[in-house]
């Protein structure tokens, strides 16, 4: 695993659990508002030794519940599943954050029972995905990953960074159609210079009307 960072404890990244977080290097998207742009490129050099993370988990057993694997984009790592297996063997829960571009990796992680919680970023309505990510997108892969999460039997969440003026009310409605019936969808404000975020809380009722089929729709 090529790691760009390690956060030893968090109370918010795995719902209801105390977690540690590893940040992988390399991402196939180029979202302009990304707060981890230093992780876009994978130069093959780890800033954090994988074994140090595993050793820390050994020492913190009983105090840490879970490990969150985020990025970058973790599913680009060729040894991701091996790493997840090592973490699971130590008795930890594993949460995987992904952009959904590699559904085959998510499916394999579920098949091998290596993941306990899944989070997928829905960057935009499909019509505007490339406007946000700045790369060519295989829309079928995005749709496949959505269905994998929904049918996984595991806790999951979808989330969108609401970046105006690129995204508007019509995009929220289209995302609702894309997701269909699902358990949880989160809107989070865009923190980026020059972007007018608007008041998401004020418009929450409107957004919820776009997602009547979703059990939980809220603003983070």
C-alpha cells in the first residue's frame, strides 16, 4: 500500500465508532474542490509505512474499533484487498471510501467479507460528472458501484459535495433518480475559494423532496 497519511484517531469518520484513518496515494479523478490534492499522484513512495499502521492497530486493540481507508482513491492500490485482510484478521472493522470508478474491487472486497461499511462519493448528476471530475468517466462503472452498495447488505452512504454554480437543484433531482431507493444520502457543502456554497441547511426541505425514496437525507 502506498500511503500518503495516517490519522490515529477519529470520532466522526466511521459512524458510531472510534477509528483510525489511512490515506492512500493516487486518484483517477481531478475534482477542483478536492482537499487532498497532494494525494492525486502516486509516486510509488509511502509517507507512512504500512507495517507501522498495522503495529499501531496491534497496540490500540480495545481502544480503536475500526480502520477507515480513504484517499486518493483506495481501489487503485493493487494490494488493497491484502491490506484489508490483514486489518480484518486483527479484529477491526473496515470502512472503505471510494469514488466508485472500480466496481470490481468493491465487489471483491464484499465477496471476501473484507469491508463492513461503504461510502461512495456521487460527484454530480451523470450529465455533469466530467465537469466536476475533469476526466473521462465510465458512467456504467458509477451506476454499477451504486447498485453494489445498495445490494451489499452492509451499512453504506452516498454523499455529494454540493458545489455551486456547477450543481443546481436540477442536478440534485437527477442524483435522486440515479440513486433510486437507498438508505442514506449526504449533502456536504463545498469548501473552496471563490465558490458560493449557499445555505444548504435552509434548502434541506427542498432537497429532501428530491429523495422521497431515501431513508436518511441530510446535510453534513
